[in-house]
C-alpha cells in the first residue's frame, strides 16, 4: 500500500507539460470594457424608452384634463342659467302649469279630424 502512495512532488515531476495559468492580457481588459459599455448602453436605451412612454401618457392625461375642464365649464354655465329667475319662471309655466296672479289662462280646443270626416260623409 505504501508503494501506491505517490507524493505530490513526485507527481509534479512526472508531469512534463507545464501547468497552464490564466494570464490577464490587455485583450481581456478590452473585452471587459466592451461588456461594460454594452451594459451601460442597454440601460440608457431602456430608460429612454420608458421616458418616451411616460411622455405619451402625460400628453394623454393632459388632453383628458382639458376635456373634463371644458365639460365642467359647460355644466357651470347650465347651473347659473338654471338658477336665474327667468328660467325658473319658464319651467314653472311650462312643466308645472303655474300662472301669475291676475293672469287668465286660455286653453285652445282641438277639433278631432275624425269628426270632420264623419260630417262630410253625411
């Protein structure tokens, strides 16, 4: 069993090929620099696309705000008109059938078209 054990030094001496080691060359640094620049460039492009999308959303929201503000202005004008005395009087006369004191109401009578046809037949 002792014969089977080989020391580390004797094992290294048996190997005739020199051990390969990683050597850091300038080409390796250029490669790392290129990877770093690609990573930074991709980050800038990603952020730029997000900014463009957000600007589109901002424009859309500003348009919605303008439309809502114009609609609010129309509603405010309608409220002011509805609170005027002339509008209240008009609604009271037309929908509620109210009259002012001292006024006389005339209700026109309609002639039925069926009566005129019956008279002509006789």
